[in-house]
C-alpha cells in the first residue's frame, strides 16, 4: 500500500508537498511582510503535483463509494447520466473519479490555472474517460450553463478563493432545480481552541505555507486560508443566496462534506 498511488496510505505526496512549500519560506516571509500573496503559479509545478497526488486516492475511492452514495438523489442522477460541474478541478482527479465511478455521467471541470487544466486533459485521456469529461480554463462566474448541472461540486478549494461568495453564487446559478451543490473542505475544529488537535495544527501549517498566500495573491481577497470553519462557510453561503449548509453524515479524517441548501 505504501507504493500504491491510489491507496489512502500512500504518503509520498505529503513529503513532496512539504519540500515544495518549505522551499518557498523565504518568499513567504517577504509577501507576508508586504501584505501580498504567492499564487499556485508562483509556487511552482511541485506544489501543484503534490496537491493533486495527495487527494487522488480520496477521489478514486471514498468519494465514489461513500460520499456521493450518501446523497441518494445525486447517486441516482449520476447513474442515470446526469451532469456534474467540478469547480476548481485542478489536475482533474475528482472529475475522473466521478466519471469512472458513474459510467453514464458527464463531467465538466473548471479551473483558472492553465497548466492544471492541461494536466487534467492528459489524465482524463489516459484514464479512458476523455469522451465524457471536459476541462476548461475558466472562472465559473463566467460560465453560461445556468441551471444545467445535477451536481455542482467544489473539492477543497473554497478556502483558497479570494472571493468565495461570488463563486458560490455562480455555483447556485449552475445547478438545476432540485440539484445539489456540494462543498468538500477541511475537517477543522468547529471553533477555535488552543492548543488545537493534530488535524488543526496540520491545517494551519498548510494554510501559512500554501493556501493563505495563494488566496491573498489576488486582490481584493477575504484571505480565508485552510482553516475554514463551518460557520465561515455558512456565512459565505448565505451571502451567495443559499439558505444555509448541511453537514453530511460521512466520517473522514481530514474532510468535511457540506450540502448547500437552496430553494
């Protein structure tokens, strides 16, 4: 399992990420002093590759076997050929996982990072799902497919966004009546306490070295960072026009699963 890149115990990407992020510490000190940020593009390809590889086992396994089946209406829609919008798709492993687990589903992935989208297209072709999975370089706020998708999902990216309210509002426009908006993000503590548990400390480390500087690399920015608590997401969701959030009863060591409630 330690050398199987699809096994949840495959830890090599975490070492890769640690090297990629710590290499940027001198630059991070400078941008924090100046109030600027450091984007994924500026962090270099190692950061992208490590992030994508770290999440790949979840997308290939529990996402399909546990998370989506926990929403029966989503499971049924995708088995029947439904459409999925994958917001902030990165290297495409989430889109590819959904297409592999649901052979009738069609998936559109969107990301603002062109090298990530190029990698996603290569990965989809290699996985044999290129006929049902499309990727585009796009800000979802500009996507014209209003009310077209059965599932609109954002996997571990809302906390990176400089303007999460605008993206969540776009996701609300994209979902069809009766469809589902899903946000998967870190399972941090619901409220701040000190000292934090092991997950909390890990997520603050990721935030300081990666997610917060990336979110601050565009202006204006709310500067959320990795430690996005449920109440913070609920506030963003209400500003975006949702009625609130529901936490799905799916256990995971690192992720929490939110269904955004809309009329």
